């Protein structure tokens, strides 16, 4: 059975949009903890040298960027999968 690469790309993009919105809420509600956690995730110390900058234009630019990256990644995975199954 083949995967519809376009449908999985759209579904993945939608899922990442939800995750982006949830993450943004946490950044607004718990900026210090999110800065620490983000630094831990990329092995960096964000607390001393950086600060969050979250505003509406940035939220939407990041949202669109994550949707496109997620959708392309899902499409690529589905395409590779379909290629392997023939």
C-alpha cells in the first residue's frame, strides 16, 4: 500500500502548526523555563546571552516556516517510502 505523499505532507504541516501554537503559549507563559529547556535541547546556554522575542509577525513567520518544513519532510518521507515498496 502506498502513502499519499501530498496528504501526509498536509497532515504533518497541520500537526506542526498545532505544536508551534502550543510552544508559543508556553514561551509567553513560562519564558524562563522555556529558555532553559530550549538551551538544553540544543546544548547551549540561552539564559545568559539571549532572550525571547515573540511578537505576532514572528509567530506567523515561524508558523509558516514550520508548516513548510514539516510538510516537505513528510512528503519526502512518503516519497522515499513509496519508492521502497515499489
